[in-house]
C-alpha cells in the first residue's frame, strides 16, 4: 500500500516516477493566467496569518464549508480569522475524494513543509506553525513565488487599470516577472446601461478622451491596449458563457452604442450583436500586436440571487453551464480567419461534455504559422482536478498534439496555489508512464522526457514570447 502524498504521489509506474523526478519536477513555472493581486506582489506583502493567505477569497473552500453545515459567519462573516481556520480544519476530513483534500495537504507540504493531516485536532498546531513562518522573508508574496520556482506571473487586469504595480516590479528588476493580461469584459457588458455607462466614463478618464460614439469607444480601447502592450502585456482573456457570433453591421454597432449611452435598455438581439462586434474588434487588436487571446467559456454564474445581493459575485455560487458551443465558436473563428486576423488562441471549457468538440473545432483553424497556434486549454475551475485533467489531456492527445500543449496555470487568487502545477505535472507523467508500461508508447526516455519538459515549461515560454 502506498503512503499518502509521498514523493511518488499519483505516480503509478517506474516510468512515471522517472519522468516526474528527472524531467518535470524542477522546471520553472510560467503561470500565464491567475488572479493574484498585483499590489500584493509589488509591495511584497506579508500575510498576518494562514486564514488571510489561504481562506480569504477562496470560493472552492467556501463551497465545501457551506456543504459541511458551517454558518456564513465562519466563512465570509465576522468570526475571527482563527475561528474561520478551525472551521476549515474540521471540514477537511469531510472532503475525502474531493480535490480539496489533495490541494490542502499539498499546499501545507509546499511551501510550509507541514506533512501532518489537517483536522480539528491538528488545526491549532498547524495554524501556529504556519503563522510563524508567514512572518519570515521566505513567506512574503515574492518569497513564496521564489520558493515555488515561479518565473512568470500574468495577472488579470481591466483596461482601466493604470498598471502601477507592474511598472514598479519591472523598475525594481525583480527576479519574478509580473505581466498584465487584458480582460475587457466590462467594455462589452451592455446588459445594464447604468453600470455600463459608469464604466465607459471611467474608461474615458483612463484614456484621456471623451467617449460619445462607438468609434471613440474603439479609439479609447486601442489606446489602453497599446498602453498594456508597452507594459509587457501579451495576453488577453475573456470570460463568456459561449462565443458571440451574431450577424451585425457597423451601423448596428454605432446605433446600439448610442442607445446604451443615452441610458436606454437594449433588447437581447442588440446585446448579442454588440458583444459579437466587440469580440471581433478585440481579436483584431490582439492579432495586430501578436498577442495570445484566451476564452474561458461555459460557466453559469451567480445562481443564488439572494447571496449575490449579500456577498456579490465570485463568492462560490457559480457552476457548470449548458450552452450551445459548436456553431457560435465555428462562426466566430471563421469570421476572424476570413479576415486573416486570427491570432494565437487558447479556449478553456467548463463542461467536460465539450472536450472532444472543442479539440476538433480548434484544429480547423491551425495554419502552420505557429506550432500549437490553437490551444485546447488545461482543465479549468471545476475541472482542474485529476479526472478533469486526464480527460482534457486524453481528448487533446487523441484528436490533436499533446506535445505542443502549453500546460498548466493556477487561475487562482491564492499565493499558495502553485502546487497545482506539481499536481498537473504528476498527472501528465502518470498518463505517459502508464502508456509506456502498457506498450502503447516506446520506452524512449529522451523522447518522452523532452515532451514532458516542453509541456511543463518550454512550450509556454516559446508560445507567449514574454520579454
């Protein structure tokens, strides 16, 4: 019987062990999509305690706490940080077979070196031990990134952001490179005219110009896009339910924008036309600057309206959605490809039923200009666990080229989430190792080891072209 979380955790064969320990484990990390706060990296923040760095903002854990009958007071409410942690410690044993059980103990092991299982009895000692380490230099935000061998972090940033924290880190010549990633979703969120107009006013101030027409909106966004590029940005990202690919004219976009700027409510046909036009405009901007565009599709958000009103969005009330995917995705990419403006692209899905659909659809639009130009992104959100990662990599392997995959990202708000890269690498090595042991792949360790190193690090390094 294997020991839980030993050096060969998740590695079922000797081949997998060799691939992980000799080829994957020590590769640097390029975390090309996350939600870490740039100001906390720029200030090299020290966290007061384990709750602040580990539980605050982590809606994965919040969902488990609620499911375990923990009152909201001990999750997002007024309870003390220590009380909140103890509720989590008591909940962890109830998460057996949920990926949270793996992640929790991997994150205690690295970077803290704590190998005790977390439960109600061990919670007080673990809390005290971790809190003491958090006050040392090795456990500041940059200290943790260095410990975890992080080379590049790409944050998620709105076009209105001034990027002061990215600029500060670059000027300091910090060992860890932090780049912005362009997330312009609010610039096309026309469903609520009041909220949208407030945002456009803020965008106008950031761009230093008036925005009264659709053409002026595009000019302002182009100015901000250029500003992001000048400050190292090489990726965009869109969080959408599915692709928007309605037919529209330039006149449609002009009139819809004037209507929403006048404070009038749009009908759904107008909303979809506007979003379709904006996705094209953003895609062209990205192409012309040589960026990579990312699309996260398939989440149905804010399902619990009462809790949305109390806590706001991104608090653990989102789930896998069920949307039409193939036709709008095909129409969107075909439109951009017909314009010869299709840049490097990564698509992440949240519904695993769409794995094979997405993998085959994306390969319709490779053109030989860039190896792995069209990427089926790694298991995302509810799928960034063993079963989800295996299914994603199996679909990609069977229908595309796993060897050109740009690998894992954290998509996390926590500085303790970097063991997700180790988790991914172990699962990758185990998949390949099992194939070797079963005679499905040759036992050529140079060939296989190089592929593992590429997927773990080099493919992302070469694909994104950071400075």
